[in-house]
C-alpha cells in the first residue's frame, strides 16, 4: 500500500487553505488520512507554511511519495535538502558535521531570501497605499477648489442681485420725490455753475433726470392743491345741506297742518263780519258827540 504526502482542502469558497497529511493513495482527497504534519495557506503573500520538519523527514526516509505541490513545499522548507545531505553522509561522501554546516548555511540564505521578499511585498503595499492616498488627496483638493469657486460665484451673484434690488427702489424714490433743494429752487439747478461758464451750452442743457424732477414735483403739488380745494368745497356743501335740512322739515310740517285744518277757520261767516262793522260805526258817533259837547 503506497503512502503519499498530499494536501486536503479546507476553508470556504474562494478562500481555501490546505492541510498537509500522510494518507493512502487510494483514499479520496478529503477523506481519511494517517497523520497530519502541517498546513499551507496560499491566501497570504508570501504563503504561510507550517510543517513538522522531523515527521516529514521521517516519512520521506520511510518511502512516502509527495505530490508535486507537497514536493515544492518540502523543498521550500528544506526537508528535501536535509534528506539529500543525510543520504550523502550515510554513503561517506560527507561527514555529519559538514552536512549540518551546509544545511545551516543554506537555511540562513533561504530565510534571508524569504525575509527580503516579505519586506519588498510590504514596501510595495506601502507604496501603493501612499499613491492611492496621494491620488485621493489630489481629487479631494480639486473638488474643494471647484466647490470654493462655485461658492464664490454664487456669493458674487447674490451680491450683484442685492445691489441691483437696492438700486431700483432708490431710483424709484428719487423719481417720485425730488430732493428739497431742487424742489424749492428749480432755477438753481438750471443755472450753470461758474466753473461751467466756459461751456454754457453744456451747463444750460439740464440732464433729463434733473429736468423731469421739478416738473414732476410741480404736478404733484398741483394735484395736492386740487384735491384740497375739492375736499373744502365738499365740506361746505355738506354743511349747507345740514343747515337746510331742518328748514325743509319745518316747512313740510306746516304744510301738513294747514291741509288738515277745517275750512271754517280759513273763511269766517258773513254775519259775523256785518255785526263787527255795525259795532264799529256805533262807537264812532258817540266819540264825536262827546268832543262837540266839550267844545260848547
């Protein structure tokens, strides 16, 4: 029954690790095995290998046949080198001391190579990380610059809009309400200054804004005066209406009373008139007779 040194798969999907075992060649890959002598993890760089050196050498001397991968692993760890030197010492080509010296020197060189490879791998990783960080920092700086530019442009636009909004109401206020000096003395705005005496044509021609301001002020004053006169006239008319209202009421009441009064009061009887005339005539001669008796 031939015995083999081979690997059995363990781990999870896409991340395997292997056990180095001594098993029957007829057994399945992950089946029964005689002895486990180490492990192999290819997921790291360099690969991590743990092996029982003495047990692997003993099984090789007994005649166990390693597979290709296991042979490379045993060579990497120096098990095959140790077997070669031991066989030379048995044949008398070397002494055991020389074999040990050669093996120790070879092992030091191998460890130095492994350590150099590990350092190069680590340095490469560090360089890659540094490059990535530099690239990320550059990208971040560019983004920050773009953001700063956008913010500056937005701030400038906001300032321009605020200035424009502030200028519009000021211009409207100036058009609606001229300054006191120009409203009181529009002639002064038209008269040129002594410095402008050399160019009277330029000084005499008023600016369109300044020429419009007094005209607008005059129009506003005229409108105010007209509105004041109209309000005064309306108040006088209302007072007159209030004064006439009681007179009209009194006249209406008198008319109603006259209409209701009986006709007898308006036209007295003829008999009463004749009696009154007679009484007045009788009174008159009596007075005359008295006067004549006094004279006699």
